[in-house]
C-alpha cells in the first residue's frame, strides 16, 4: 500500500497532479480544494495517499491530511459513493466542514457537491452520523502536518536519506481541527455524550470558524445548557 507520496510537481490540473519521485512520475487524483492548495509546478509537495486497486486499474488519491484521508475512507464505504464523489464532497466542504455537516445532520450542505443527489446526501449523513464524533475527536492527531520534503538543488529528487522535513506553519484547517478535538475532549470530560458534544461543537464552530479552543468550549457549553 502506498500511503504517502513526496516529490516534485511536474504538472497540475483541477483534479490531479503529476509528482516526480526519483524519476518516476505518479498521477495522484485530488479534490479541487486540494489541487488549489498545492504549490506551483517545480516545487516540492507531499500528500497522504490511498491506492485503489481493480483488475484493470490502479489509481492513487491524494490528501493533505490524514483527517481528510479518513473521511475519504468512510465516504467510500457508503453505498453509492465512489472515489470521484468522495473527492467532490471533500472538495466542496473540506474535512472539517464535512464533519460539521454530518454532526449537524446538514445533508443540504453535502448535497452541494457535484454528483450528489438529495437521497445520497441523506444516506451519507445518516450512515456516518454515529462515526462523526470519533473522527472529529481525532482531528488533532490526524491533522498533523507532514512537512515539506527537502530537495537537492541539482536535481528534482526527494530529500537525502536522514534529512528531516521542514515543518510548515499550521494551516487554518489544521488549527480548526485541533480546536474541535480539544473542545470535544473537554466536553467528554464534563460528562457530555459524544453525539451531543459533537453537535454543539459543530454548531459553535459553524458560527465562528476561527474560534480557538477556550472560546469554542464556552460557545458549545452555552448551546448545551438547559433551555428554560
């Protein structure tokens, strides 16, 4: 199983990227959101990957985080959701947005992805609703940045053996995933059920996407407070 690709971008398109890895070019299919986030041609890139194997076809699908890859795995386990539809959903909502939509039962947001009808959107939300809290809770672990591979100046190759990857600054999506994970952990410690905590955190983060952990916890607690 090929779990990660790191190399030099030779070609970029809306739905795939060609990456040179020590002289071998790998076509990696990605969502439009991921494609838009990649560096220009000629620069180094690293993607987590999932390999789809069929009798007459081998395809690599790339993701910027393990969180996105995990959602892809869960999505493709839903009847009627293939790899193409999964990438369309992730490209429309992102990993964090998908988690929020499922936790809130917001199938209309899932419906916005190309190739997803209302019945399929409802099926995705229904089948993954119970799994959303655990995936959201693992967001901090699954969104760890993989770093940017070092590249020798005289050739487009991977980093020399033993050379560490240069850490990148956390992205907004990564910070949001960590805040979600920390908030869910705090609410769980306070005795709230995983499903109700996930729904409250999702709603609070939908209202204020950039909220840091303390603010997110306070907002979720207000939503969970008994209504008079």
